[in-house]
């Protein structure tokens, strides 16, 4: 710190520091903020108060929730909005898959009609019929998640290259992630299997044996609504991907006005004088490979 301009010009109106505070147990952060903020009025003149409040942020939130901080100089920060966006897209894709499965299951119900009808005639209860469809959905969902994990492992190097992350295989197989996968599997099984299970379990046995399945208006409207919702989400996702692709293509081909390769930047905030800066500049200019230099 003492090599920088901040360390050489310490005064109360200079708050350009990353400050980490270890609080005692049972300390109220709000009271710490209140007392720290009171120091501003005590030591900084009113006309020099370009900031008016000190506030604390939990260490666990620093990485994802610091991008909106004023005068934030960190180069290592995530964005909680990106995480929420990716989560929303994942949720939307899973919902589309569930709806697609429900529509296909009900469309396939004609083939399963006799099988379900025979089960009912032989004494199967409604709950047993529902359980049968839930089991079928659970098996398909489990296989799908397994394939998804395999695809994630295969795509991991490409994913790391695209977003610039350093995710490794052990990061994917933590207890927390496995718990999330188990929860997703359970939700998909309940959501995806509910519609065909209730539809088939509530159809009279005689209709099932005759392969004559009539659905009420509510069921028909629900199915049509699911189809519309599914296609609407798909269209929104496709349009979003096209727009983002065009934006990234525009950014990658945008003329910046200079060649970004073979350029090195060196911070000079700790240089004590212009004479010293001039000497450093002349020394760098003499280095082999230096084409030009500017400050």
C-alpha cells in the first residue's frame, strides 16, 4: 500500500481501499455501519464528502455482488445477474422438456389404454396406476440426467474456454451438486408424471378396454395451453440466442481503433516524480522488442 499514491497521501476523504473487518461474535453489522458513517461528518468537510456512507458486505457476497459498487477496481468479480439468468434459462428448458414429455405421454395413451384397462379390471387402484406412471417418468428422468451429466463432462473444456472459468470435474460432483441433481430429478418426476398419471387413472375401465379415451374440455384446454406455452418458450429462446450471437459477432469484428495484440500496460501510480517516470520510459524504450511507448 505504501508504494501507491494512496499510501503517500493518506487523508480522511480518501476511501480508495479494500478494507476487510473481522467482527466479534454477535456483533450487529448495522451498528458498525452507523458508527463508521458518523466518522465521515466528524472528520471530512462537507464540501469534500463525495461519499456519504460506509457499509459492510459479507465476505460470501463479495465475488458475485460487488459489480455495482461505486469505484470498484477489482478485476476478479462475478455477476449475480448472470447466475440468475442462467438459472432461469435452465429452468425454462427443463419446463419445456417436462411439457414435451407430458404431451407425448398423453398422445401415447391410446397405446397404453388396454394395458391400464386390464390392470384396473384385475383390481389395480387409482393410486397404483398413478404410481406406475410416476415410476416410468422417474426412470426416464434418471436416464436423462445421467446423459446430461455425461454431456456436461464432455463439454466442460469448451465451456471453460467460452466463459473463461476454471471449473474442474471434482467441482461438478460435490455433495451439494449431487443434492441439486437429486432434487431436480424428484421435481421432474412429480411434474412430468402428474398429468399423464391423473389422466389415465381417472378414465373409466370400459373406455380404456375399448380404446375410446375422451378427455374433458378442461383437459383439452390444458393440453393446448401446454403446447402453446412450450412453443412460445422455444421461440423466445431461439430469438434470444440469435440476438446474442449477432451481438457477439458485432463485438468481435468491431474496429477498436488500435491493434490489441502485443500491448503491455504498466501501472505508474507509485512513480514519485515526472523525472523518474521519464527515466523509466527511456529504459523501456531501449528494451529489445519495444516498438513504441506512451504514457
